[in-house]
């Protein structure tokens, strides 16, 4: 702090443990600092000397209470805004047009100017969405999870965590200080047996939201394998319909072998196939659309060159549900090992 003396000189004072008045008389006031520094200034009267001692004491106390250190000019005024201010620049977390109300404290102002808002980042998980389910199976319940991944750095207020099935909110959890992980278990009165969308959502700041979604998918199975029956009316497909009622992954049929595949796309790469005077056969739900190509490992085309017969049949699944299937069967039997077929 600087003190302007009557002789025109500027005295640079530092904060110390204490300030004591050493002595004074009618003409002299002596101010001692505990570090031994001493300065003597003349005054005309004892009252002037006492007043100067009191003034310096008050200024030093002000400076110390404001957290000041070392030298510098004391800035007089309140430690809060004395009028409303709207910024016309962006500084820190305060964008252009930010309104600072009269009475805003120095700490509140500093947080806006010297820091930036850090919003929460999240991760969500829905364990039952990682695999596709076959139509006919059920789930008694499912779990939704949300984690705040940067909680220790977040500077904006966090309000709540919401969980949804489709567009229906099934649960709201209040944010708990210091808690990053939140879980909801959805147990409907009727077991889950069809595709649903799940969502976990975090609400923060001025009603801002961050969310993640997942879908539990139920599909009709696809099947692929070899047929050793030389004559097969694919437009009838009674034998194939019977085969689709089996629930094990590999089914031995009266006329061939099939493998079940639970997937939501029509594409398939079938490697290591062995055919002994047999034909390949691939069936999948017709809703996935027609194939564009069937090629072997040597890029030889089997679909567009007329080597494959295409048909549509109705297949009943193990659960009793019926669906339309597209069937692709090799027209002429072949013999060989380690075949590769690429359906797309």
C-alpha cells in the first residue's frame, strides 16, 4: 500500500503481523512496524498526529482483509457490483450479453470471468441390446445405466436422471452429489417379447440434456444349409416349413442340414461349406428385401447368371408365429469342400 505524506513523498507499506504506535507528541507521530521499519513524520498538532496514525491503521486493516499482499495502491469501493452491468464482450464463462446484477459478489464475478462452464459428459449402457433376440423368446426385465464420466470437473448444476422406454418415462432419479453412476431396472407386467427402444437422460444447467439410447431387437431367424433332395418344389416348401419349427442351432432334416442365424440384416458370408451332390439353400425374413448378389470365394456370380432359384414361402417358428421368407436355392447340385458363399 502507498501512503502519500505531507512532504510529497510516497511511503510504500507492506502487510506485517501488526502495526503499533510507538509514541507521539504535539509535533511528531512515530509508526513502528514489527519488522523494525520506522518512519517519522512531523505534524503541527497532536490531534493531526493521532488522526494520521488512525488513518494508516484503518487502511492497513482494509488491505489485509481484502487478501492483498505486498505493495500496490488501495482500491476503494465495495466488494460487489454497485450497479447492473451487461457485458458486450465474451470473457471466460460469460458470453456477450451476460447480465451481472447489482450486488453480484467479487467471487461470483471472478468465477464467470476466470473460468469456463464445464458441462457433464455421460456414457450409457443397456446390456440386453448387445445381442439380437429371436421372436418367440422373452425378457422378464431389462437394465438401463447412466454414468457421469467427468463429475469432478463439472461446474454447472446437475438436476436429475431420467429413464425411458420408448417415449414413456419410467423413472426419475435425483442427482446425488459425488455419485456418478445411476441404474434403473425395468420390469413390465408383461414380459418383453418385441423390439423396444431404451433411453437414459441427464438434465443439467438451464434444462439442458445429454442422453444415450439402445434398442432391444427381436427378429425372425434366418437359416442356411445344404439340400440333398434332388427334386424340391420350393413354391410349396412344406419340408422347409417343418424344419423351421426346430429350435436347436443345427437341424438335420430328411433332405439336408441347416444352421440357424439370429441377425437383423440379409447379408451372410458362409465359409467352409461342403456339398456332396447337393445344393445350397438360404432363407431369411422377406422384410429384409431381395438379394443383389450371390458369389463364391472366387467372385463367381450365382444369382444374376440364373444359377439360383428364388421363391417365397411362409414359415412357422418354434413359438408358433408365422412369417414370410425368401428362399434362395442353387439350381444344380455340386460336389466340393471348403466352399465360400457370399450373400448380399
